[in-house]
C-alpha cells in the first residue's frame, strides 16, 4: 500500500442535460419476465447448457457495451472497467445517442425476459436476475440523462431495486434530546456546541496518514482471518481535495484499487476505521476483488468487468461496505481499538473517548435524515441553502459539512439512499441468516460479496 497527497484534484461535474429521449421508460422499468411455453431450453442436456451459456454471454457482452456507451454521456457512470480495451474504444468512437441506447436497452431487456432458465443452476438464475435489474437501472439513468424528471421514490426504486422509507423531523426528536443531554453545555445552538466538542477529536494533519495506515493494516488482518483474498491484492491511498464525497474506491482490476480520501475538512478520530473498512477491508476493495476473481475470471461472466455506479449493484456494495465495519470491528472492538491504538497515534487525549463514542452512535442514527434532505432538494421543495439548514438542524452538521452534502446531492442525486437503506438491508439479512458463530457469519457475508445478488433478492 502506498499513500500520496494530491492537492486541488479536479471537481467532477455532470455534463449539461441533453434533450429528453423519446423512450418508453415505464415499459422498460416495469417489464416482467415471461417464459414462453415450449421454450427451446426445456431439457438440461449438455447441448442445452452450452446454448444457454452462449445466449447469456451474448446478452452480458451487449450489456457491458451499453454501459460503456452510456458512460460517454456521464463521466461518473462507469465506476470501474477492466474488460477488453477495444470495447472501451468502440464506445468512445461510437458516440451513440441517448435515444439509441434507450432503444437497445429495451430490446435487451426483452431478450433477457424471454430466456427460459428452468432447470438451470441457482447461480445462473441469479445471474439473469442481476442482469435484468442492472438493465432496468440503465434505462432509468438514460432517462435522467435525457432530462426527464422523476419523483425521488420512483428514481431510487428503479436505480437501486429498493423502497426508500420516509422520515419526519419528529422521528429524530428523541435522539436529538439524548444528544442534547450529552453534549457539554455552552453558548450557541446544539450543532455549534457539538462542533466545539468535536474539535478535541480532530487528528492533526501530519498524523492522518499514519493513523489511516494502522487502521488499514488492522482491518486487512481481521478480514483475512475469515476471507481468502487474491494473493496479489493491493491498493494505493491518495489524500485529495476539491470533491464532494468523503472517500472513494476506484477499482482498477487485478485485485487492485485506488482509494482517495477527501481532506477538505478536518479528519475526526472515528473516521479512519469507517473509511478503511468501508473502502478497503472488508468493503469495496474486497467486494470488487471477489467478484472479479469468482465471477469474471473463474466463470468468465463479462458483465462483472464493468461497474455502473447508478445500479442495484451499488446498494449491495454500499450496504456490505457499511455493515462490513461491524463485521471487522464487532461490538465494542472498534471503540477499544480507537482508544488503545488510534488515540495515541493521533496524539489525542482519550479521557472523553467514551462520551465521544456515545454521541457518535446517536448522531449516526440522525444521518437517516440525509435521505429526506435529498428528497426535498431533488424534488425542488428546498433550495441549496434551505437544504443545508435542514441538515444542520436534523443531522447536526456544521455549515461547511452541510454544504458538502448538498453538493453530493447535486452530483449524485438519489445515490445517498444506498448508504442507509443498503446498510439496513444487509444488517437485516445477516442477523436473520441463522449464523451461530463468527465463522458462519463471515461465510454468509463472503457469499453475498462473491455471488450475483440484487437487493430485492436479499429482502426477507
């Protein structure tokens, strides 16, 4: 692992919205797979399996090429790609219109729905379901790129295969009262008092890299105890500025990632564990490495050589990354590790560590209000200033951090739901899977990371 600092890295903006595509989005999103009677794939002999595999591989290849072509209209859409170089070149040179891409996406959805997979292995059926959900998400994203306006719930449902719960300010009132009682008294509003208290837990800039390295090493050790990783897996870390997100994993293929950490704002002592586990072990880095190893390389499923950001795959990715923090540091182990290892490395006084941890656990619950803030902003019920004020009032963010979150909404729209609904989905699944030991729990977690999964398939 190497660590580098980059100042003033480019902010990313979406291109100007193009005129609306004449696509039948509602038909694409609500498409239902119907298996025609008397299908050619009625028996499960070797010839049938070969024909089915050939058909699925053909659909998967077209899917990858559609995603790459869509990426020409949105530079953030293709989060990772490590497939044939000529496919990327074709997408760059082809410059297909949004209308053409929408039409081809609809046709591919229809073709996939007509495929009869009766008698196929369960993992092959999961593969079809994964491709279908990913294609429907692509249809929605093309519509958004074309300038269509969709309600927050409709857009998030089509992109991420989930229903987003609704919250009111009353839902957070009791939590707010508990925070109010814990934060040291003083002048100013609760967010101002909280910010003043938290300043005691800022890692000095010259110690951030050392703290982060220690966390990565620990998270990797804990993950490798239960999950076998590719021998050559690795990643680099860069500290950057001028972006709207807190950290980002850019997966490069061959079990290698570039992890960028935003240092525009101060780094608090509780941030490194979350970031290292979420972006690295057992989060995004492990997730992408296992998908590449087990599905892209071992099975030759080319759809896993590309990762479209606005898709159900992201809800699985963000949900497992957030829950992965608790997998690596269960119970009070995170607090213990921070107090005994990170506080000394950061040169911070741990005397108020327990209070800081209690407040942090409460304010984490307030973070669900971010989804309501995004809903208000994206549906035009609040402007940027009003949304930032809502975040300060309900999530207790400082003005600077609140504005960063609004910038995130502007750039990534409904993506925010993946962190919270995704976490809840994975948590519910893991707690209900029947695991009776850490080994069994990690085995199920690894299965989710390394097999085709869609959110609705994990929902009980």
